[in-house]
C-alpha cells in the first residue's frame, strides 16, 4: 500500500525566527491520523532565521537526527559537544537517560534550512551518545547513500533502533530502484525537486509511505533530493 503525504497538509508553525513544517504531530500541532510511522516519530522541516535558534532544552529516550540542507547549524550539548553542522552533514544524538542541547543558526545574514528527525529507540535508558559525519563526497558520486543504521555498518552512523536512513540525489531523468524488503516499510521525504515513486508523482515537500511493497521505483523529473527510511 502507498500513502502520499502532501507538503501543504503537514502542520505549520511560524514563530518569526522559525518556520517549521511538521509531518507528524508535534508541539501544538496534533493530528491523530499522523502520530508516527513505525518508530519514525518526527520529521520537522525547519528554517531558522539568521542569528537565532533554539535555547537549551532537554531530551531523553529518543534518537535525534539532523540533516542540514543550507546554512549552518550550531550545536552545543551537556555531553560537551560543540559543533557546526554544514550542508551534507548528518548529526545523531542518542538522548538516552537525558541530555540538554541548543541549536542556533550559525549564519549572520541568511536562514539555515534543515530536517530534524526523531526515531524512537528500541531500548530506554541508554548512555547518551553523539555522532556527526559529512556525506557530501558520497552524495556527489552515488545515487543512494546509506547514512544511518542500527550498527554503524559501512561508514554509517549507528542508532538504537533497527532502522536505516538514506539520502539520494538524482539528476533529471535518473532512476533508482530502492529495495524495501518483504518485512520492511518505507518512508520517502522529498527535499527538493519532483519525482515519481511507483507511479505516484511527488513534488518538493511531499512524502510517501509504503507498506507491504517490496521495491520502490523512483524516477526524477528534475534534479531532486530525497531522504528515505527503511523501517520495521
């Protein structure tokens, strides 16, 4: 079964310094039909105005992934990590028993555009952890790049869940066959461009969920970028 989630049907939060689209229920946006998809709990597409951001706040028992599209995201946390996440970089925080962190736009004259993703862990109370890696080189040469896995295999960043995250950049007219598997489900989020997935046409900001579908045939109508999840 395929289910399309259109960009404009997502929740919208506008706070002046922040514009955010919520795929699933989050903060003041509540939609009982879109609470999560398997362990995938949050996909927020955030745009933070220059020199602003999220003050220090807590998390626990969640795998939190950030992927920067443009600009720079300044990060500080109670584990002592201080970093700026740049385009093409993926950051993972395992909140575990509890962390504090802040996120700010590191740019003084332009917004930072990024996706914040939460995946529910398969175990609670783990020791907090941190990972960050640039995949820009791989994204420039490969149609599909594996960035998150349960065991950190093949250069991916590991998380506490049997879930995989991929990023794909396809040029106009390129195609990709994504093997979901018989016992897995897929969520595909279009970051930019226009693609067709098993006959369903998707534009920038759209997403599609696949359940009981073994393979996703993806065709790019324009230069496009997608985030794909393979989930239990």
